[in-house]
C-alpha cells in the first residue's frame, strides 16, 4: 500500500491557491485514475480517496488540519495502516522552484515549508519522497505569505495541469 499526501489548506477560499498545489495534484490523480470522490474522515483528519494501481492499493490524502499541522493527519493514517515513511509521497508547493517545474527527492529538509517541517517533526524523519511543485518567487511588492495564498491565474492552472501530467509519468505509481 502507498499513501500519496497532497499538502494544502481546507476551505473554498484556498481552493486554487498556490499553497494548495498538493491538493490540486491529488484532484488531478483521482480524476486521471478514476478514483472515487474524496470523502472526509474524522479518524484521519483529512479527506481520502482510494483505489488500485497495478495491483497495489493507493490512498490519496488531503489533510484538513491546515498546512502547518499536516503531520497530525499523516501520522494518524500511517499508524492505522502500519505504513512506514518510505511508503509515502508528499506533494507540495515550493517558492524556490520556477513555476511549471518540479523536483522529486527523498531525505531533504523542510527548506522553510511549514507543512513539511511539521511532517518531519511528527514522523521523526525526513526520509520520505517529496514532489516539490514550483510556484516561483513572488513579485518584490508581494510578501511570500500573501503570494502562496493567492490564486493561480487561468493560464497558470493550464500550465500546472501539464506539469501534473509530467509528474504522474515520472513517478510511475
């Protein structure tokens, strides 16, 4: 079994914001793979969709604990299913990567991302796979916290979907 976690914030006001790139990617995967709609789970403090891929069960998780407490949801589901950190892939936004780009890696630090920092703290390790989706740097007159909570433009959403297609092919879930 594999767990794919998309980081973001719950609520309509955050739906298409840069900080919700992880949630948007999971929506893309669920659609692409024909998984059912996400269902809220109080047990796991998040919304979950599940299905099979190449004979393996895959859980898609959107923590509903808000970004800075993402580890609560992830550790709850890991504990329930007896999964190891190596069984998870975490998808999140990254200011330090150009828009429409991404990087995949294992074992790196949080690099200022509070959701990832909480995961590392709660898991007690940074040895899990991360997909960092580039959102680029904000213009000089916009603070980073305001930028990540601002919505993608329609053109950015089109480019983001193309990036999602590339990520899906690269990861081979």
